[in-house]
């Protein structure tokens, strides 16, 4: 077993004019660094596993970004150093190409082996050591996804045709040597041909591989094909049957059900419960760009044009076992709004709600919330006020479609008309609901942020973070605790006496 504590805890020689690697057939995949010596230490670029040795990819542009990071770290500003998406993708692509080539060169060019999961994990750790600006960016996931996109070489049969066994997809095999790697790890291998494997042990191993492939690979005809390899574990749902074949069957049934004019709400909810694992893996994956996410998700799941299903999805994400979650959530929001009214009057941002109905009170609260919990970032130039990221009231004969087309923000928004309200995401109108529902409409916005896995706009990030922690009771990662959030929360807690 590779001792990662010893392997990654050491600091090696300083970066010099040329990099010394162990002799390797693929040494040329890593560009030598022709830079002058610097003062910081650098990890070795060879990831020494039991077999083989992989070379960390680098080039002039990558070294410049790395040097910039250490220069900024001297002033405590290392968080301002970010590697561009293009450069990161190039690093991931070249690293995986190098690993595959080294493995083939050192093992057997005809074996078509691929780097194992522990080897990918080791390389990801070393990359984070060498390129520290990439920490917390899921390098292991990016490397694994790149591996999934590598096409397997096709063997030819004696008559010149491609062998069917060579076109099978890669699968995950559970490690059998518990002394070498942890039992939860798995190895990426190719499906092997059954030729010459007539022994019972070989047949049983092939059946185990096939079962593992069915349980961890993803169906090609469902959106779950974009999910991560650990989707069944990361989604957090303990389903009795989460095999891809079953999940794909649930998805097909859901699509068939929604071709009807009025699908039964309970039937759809039941299918959404069963298909939760694959759905969240698809939506939460980085393979779908955020600007296209609402279109792709609503195309795959038209049921999410129904606010009821979106609220239930919020429950599945935050507290799936609590059957009273939605009622409790609405109760917490009601209490929050009551405190906000007093808070707004105290800060002279709201007037006492005398003679106003509940819908008008809710609208005023939505308008003033961004100023009560302000963010440091200003709204876009074409936006009059930060509240436009939450709600817009139509004026006169203003057309909602025209407003959405010229709106610079792509976040969920409520458009309030004389008698009803329209909820839209970006420039896409999702659903309408009565104006009386404005009292809980902010929860609809939060539900769409969670369901579609969207990022908070900077101009209302503090407010939405407060709602997330105070109403949804969903904790925020420590690195997202901005100074404006801390200041607003301190003022809010002091006002409500907590």
C-alpha cells in the first residue's frame, strides 16, 4: 500500500533550471522548466507508486501561474490567484494522456490498461501540492471524468473486423487485496474477453465484473449519464435499488407519464423519489454549464415547472425523511418575515404595515430585504436596485416577456402583475401562481436555486445566504462566510436577541 503520509508530506528539492525525473518512456510529456531558481520549495514531479511511476505535467504557462501564486502568498493574497479554465482543462487532459501512455509503455501496449482509482487519487493529491491554487476544485473528479472520455482502442479480429469485446465500456472492479488499498476504492479496468477463460473462477469473476458494471456505470438513455462515479454515495439517498438499469426505467416511466395532459401528482412524486440519485448526479455535475442548466433540466424534467414538485425536491435535498419539512419551512419563513418587519421599521427601511393586505406586505418585504442584508457587490448597471434580482413589479402595460429578454440577470425572479405572479429563470417563464402566494414566494425562489443547482447573484448573495441558514437551516461552508454575511448576521442576531 502506498503511504500517502510519507509520499505527500515531504518537501523536496528547490525548483531549478532543469527538472530531474526517473527515466521513463513518457518523460517528454512533462515540459522542462527553464526558470531561474526561486525561494519556495516544490514537490517532486514524479508520483512514485508501487508501479508504475507517473510524471506530473507542467509547462511554461503553468509555471508562471504557480510562481504568481507563491508571490501573492507572501502578501497573504494567494486566494486572488486562479488558474484559467482553459489552462486547467489542458492540465487535466495532458496529465491523463501522460498517465495512460506511461502505463501502456511500462506494462503492455496491447493490454489496454487504464490508471486505477488509487493512482488517480495519488496524482490528484500531488497536483494539489504542486498547483495549490487548484485545491477544493475536485481534481480527482476532473481526472476521472477525463478518463471516462478516453475511447478504448479497438482490437481487430483475424478477418480484419473490430472485436465486440474491445468496444465495451470501462467498468469499476472492487479491489480484492484489502492490504493494498482501502476496500471502498475501486479500479478502472476494461471488460475482458471471455476467450480462454473457461475455469469456474474466471467465470465467477466475469459475472462479478458485469454486476459491478451494472451497479456503477450509468445508462446511456437517461440524464444520469452525466453523473460522477460516486453518485450513488454522494446523493445521500438510501434507496433499496439504485442500479442504473432501474433508475433508467424510472426515468422512462416518468417521461411517459408526463406526456399525458394531467399527470397524477402523487405518481410523479413517487417516481421522483425513486430516481433521485441519478437526477441529482446529473444536475449537480459540472458537465452542464450553469447558463444552460435550467433549459437542460426542465427539458429532461418538465415536472419542475410545477412549484409543488420543486418544493418537494427541496425537501429531498435538505431533509428527505422529514414528512413535515415543507410545513415547518413555511412556519420558519413566517416567523422570519415578522421579525424582518420590526427590523425594517427599526432601520427606517419599512413603514408599519397599517392597512396593507398580506400580499402587499410580502411584496414590500421582498423589495427591502436586499437593503437589510446588503452585499458588497453592486447590481449590474441596467438594474435599478438589488431587489430586481428577486422581484419585479410590472408597470402599466409592460410586457413580462419583453422585460425578461432585456434583463441582465439570469437568476430566478418573481414578476408581479395585477392579479397573479410569474416565476422565471433567466429569460424562461416557468410557472404562474396567484398573487396571494407572494407570502411564500421567496421559498419558491430558494427551491429553484437548490433544484437547478444555481449560484447566488453577488448583489443578493448575503441575503440568500441568510435565508439559507436562518430559514432553510442549511449550513454554509466556512470559505463562503463573507464579511458582509458576518456583519449582517451579527446585527440580525443582536436585534432578535440571540
